């Protein structure tokens, strides 16, 4: 694996998901996306800010008032 910042981010996100037991299916259901879209985000092929927001909320126990996962 290359030692670039992007590769380190991918590894860190996957590590956090495994520690907290968050699955791609759980994220997909909460954010109203397909599992393939979640996997594309986690692998770096696409970007969706709602997935990052969901992970931050789960890990740190935050609640962003007025945040709606349905908006694009």
C-alpha cells in the first residue's frame, strides 16, 4: 500500500468502522443510499458528505440539528 494521505484516510476510516462495528449496510440504510454507493465512497471512487457526517455522528455521538440525509 502506498504511503499517501488518501491511502491513510481509507485505512483510518475502515479501522474506525471495524472498531465501532459500523457496516456498509447500516450506513446505506441510515443515509438512504445503496450499499454499492457506500462502498464506492469508502474506497474513494466517489464522495458523499452524508456518509462522512453519519460516521462522525456515530463515533463521536454528535447530533447535527436540522441535518437531513435526503438533501443532495
